[in-house]
């Protein structure tokens, strides 16, 4: 359709490698942003929102050296490298909607960047304008999805459990619930709370050691439910008093998008 690598304006490590929660056997997640050619943007018959798959040869040539030089991601290459590259328009819409995955790309720590361009630097400079009180519902929604998965899997018949990912099924057998979902549940709630309190998006987790302990089963199921209820209440309180705006300035985002397309 078009040369993705040449059109990519930013790429970063994501997931456990960026959050500093990677363990032995953790794979490598790469996330990025591209600007599709104008001919594709105005086409009546073709459409592009994102690429999702392995690194192709061109992307590997540009990104693999950075992965190999990273202190933890280098050890995860053997476990696999997966890549998602969002087209700029979709990425900006996701950021404006306070999508947790998109905001974690936008606020990625520079030590985890694999590729940058002047267009990305311009966007990065505007990142705080995408933080709004919408993070309350978006982060809470993603966290609740993790909790729902925990409860559904606990209640699932044994024959369904046997069909699950073996590693995740082993966690549930050992601890009584999927502790990896629990780790993400707590992380998402804490990140939403931090944003509402004005701390920004802390992708590199200061609580990484504790999050890994949760993944390793330090909390019972009842303790997890209690911890989640406490965080839910704190998020609601923070949302009610947050200095963040209710929503993004849409005219500003539109103008930024136009400027970035022109830069590319």
C-alpha cells in the first residue's frame, strides 16, 4: 500500500519493557505512529488506520539496533517482537479520547524511544494538552475489563480453562486467579489516579517491583478486590477535584494534525 518504514515518524518500546516490569521470557512490544500519503488519505476506496504484525525488513533495519541496545528489551527479542504502528489521524483521536494505550505511546520515556523525527518532537511538545478528566472513565474502563476477565475465568468450566494460554492457565491454577490481569488492573487504576492528580503519565513505573510482586501472587483474590475498590474510590475523588479540563481543545488538535501532516 505504501512504505510503512519510510512513513513512520515515531517508534518506542511499550508494554512490560517500557513499564520496567519485564521478566525472563517477556517479549518485545513496539508501538509507533506513521503519516500515510495524501493519496491514501483522500482515497475513496482504500483506508489505513494501523499496521499490526511483526517487524518487516525495513522496520527491522531502523528499529532493531535500538532494541538490541536496550538494557531489558535486548533479552526479549528471542521471545518475539510484535509491532503496532498507528496512522496519525487515528492516533490523535485515541489520544483525544484518553485511550490508555495511546497515551502511553505519547508519554513514552525518551530512554525507550527507538525512532524520532521533527514531526514527532512537535507532537510530543503538545502531549500535556491531551490530558483531560476523560482519563477517569477510560483508565477505569480498561481496569474494569481486566477485573471482568479475572472473574469470568474463575467461573469458567474446566474444559474452557484447559484451552487457555498455558502460562496464564498456570497462574490461575497456582494462585486461584490470573495474576497478570491483576497486575494490569492495579497499574491502570494507579496510572489513572496519577494523571487526575496532576502527575502526568508515568509509563516507567515507580512501583514496578510491587507490580511484579502482584503478578507473582502476593495478593489473594479478596485482597485484590479490596485494593481495586479502594483505588476506584480514590479515582472518583480525584476526578471530582482535578484541575484537568473536561475534554481536549478540538480546534487545537485539528490544527496540530494539519501542521504535522504538512511537516511530513
